[in-house]
């Protein structure tokens, strides 16, 4: 009786959802594939409802019609071949009927042919990197929810933990193929509106695709428990018109070119400190704290640390920032930050708080270290 009540509740909840009122059911989505997945889900659901109604209806009819108070006596039979054939054949035919639309939908989901845009998605703890293959455009997407909202000082906004600094931009009515992988642990790129959920596994590349029909902003999250900040790894995709996308990708290419040119610029200490502070607050402060005090022993303090204050350990400082520390939470930022940002953040760490070393690290110093493994300060 309890199971029947649950089935009836879910049936009405689903019917309610069809009118866009309830949140009990899955979303219909904004692509042909997501619509196919939704239709398949609803088909299976109503098949299950019909089976439940027939089975429980027959069971209750038998219990009421042939109850003991009416003088019914239980029949005693054994090995009825006809009944065994019937209760084996009917489920078999149901499974065959279900497999036809399911196979059709699966073929749609895994058809990667004729993609018009290829985007490589690389997961990091706890951010996403998007690389538009063949376009020379690559950027990271980080959580943008203010710290004050996370700790409860400020009222949470409607998109709490679902907002990023750099959303993924794609055009509508274009087949976009996603190549999903990871740089550290297993993550999962989950976008409900696209009916996409693909695991990001280190050393492997998984494929999935979408063709969004409507302009809009769509939000998802990492759906794999990937560490202590798993909840802070949102996904935001903005679907734009082809004209808006072309303009955006053009501007991104210009920005990427300018960023590469900055590596050869003659930087002043103050310029590096200003940029380094912004990079530190965005990338490093979550672990080492805005005041550089860290959270020992997992996240050591940088304020007053020997590796930061000792001039003989500049090379070691550069190595840790670029290549990380294996087996710890300290990531390698060699592929996450530009030469300018690495130089700037190291300069900032060596001169911020109580670390008044006067050391200035330039982008060329970082580039030389990556190539030679040695710190050879440039004569500026």
C-alpha cells in the first residue's frame, strides 16, 4: 500500500511538472538530446506506473474478492507451465519495447560526428579550464560567490555558489563537442539543461556534445565528490547568437595576444605588486588566507616563512608555485597562470605583510627557470 501511494504521488508530481510548476521531476532541457532524454524518462515512468497499477490492482482485487470471510479457500497447485511462460514472456516483451526508444536516445547522445566547435574541458581542484581548440583561446572559470555570503555575513543571492568569473560561451544552433578530462582527481561536468553529465578522469578524455536551441544562461556543478571544496566548483554556460559569439571569440583572441606580449614588457615593482595582489586574492587566499597566515599544517603560513624571506630560496619558491608539491594540496600553476601572473604573485608574496624583502621577480625569470631549472635574475 505504501509503495502504491508513492507511485501515485510521483505520477501526479510528474504531471504537475509537465506544466512547469513542480521541482520534483527532471528538467526538459534546451537541446534536442535533452528533450529526448526527458521524453524517454517520462515514457519509462508511465510504463512503471501502468505496471504498478495493474499488478497492485490485480493483487487487491484478488485479496478482496477471494478473502477468507467470504468462504474462499486457497488453491494448491505446483509447476504450472502456462503461468510460468506468461510471467516470463510479458516482462521480456516489456523490456524489448523499452529498449527501442532507449537505444534511439543513446545513439543520439553518443553521436559525436560533424561537430562545429570543439572545446576541451580540464578540471582542477576547484575550477574549470576551457580551451577552444584551433582558436588559441583558453581561460579558467572560478567561483565568484563572495566570501561574505559563504560564511553567512551577507545574505545569499539567488545564484549562490552557481556564479563564476568567466563563463563558458557557446553559440546557439551549433553542434559543440566537449572533450572532458582532469588534471588531478575525478570530477564530473554536469549541466542539467543540456542533459550532460560526463566524468573528468586524469589521463583519459571523455566526449559529449550539445546543440543548444535557445539563447540564455545555464548553470550546473561538478557532480563528483572531488575534495573539501567540491561545492565551490560551479559551471556557467552562456549561449549566445552566432554574431555575439564571433565578436566574443575575436576579442578573446586579441586579449590572448596582448597577454603573451606582456611577458616581454618591462615591469615595475609596483605594477607587479598590484597584479600579484589581485592574483593572490583570486587563487591563493582561499588556502593561505588573505593575511598570509595560512591554516597550518595543511596550508603553511607565507608571512614570515623562510622560503619567502630567504633570498637563497627564490628558486625553490618559484618551483613550488610552478610545479606544486606532489601529494599535497599545493597545485602546479605552470599551466593555470601566465608567466606575468606567476612572477607577480611571487613578487607580492615576497613583499607583502611582514615580508619586506625587496625582491622583484620578472616574467623572463620565470620563463628561464621553466626552461633551465635555474633561477638566473635578469639585470633590470
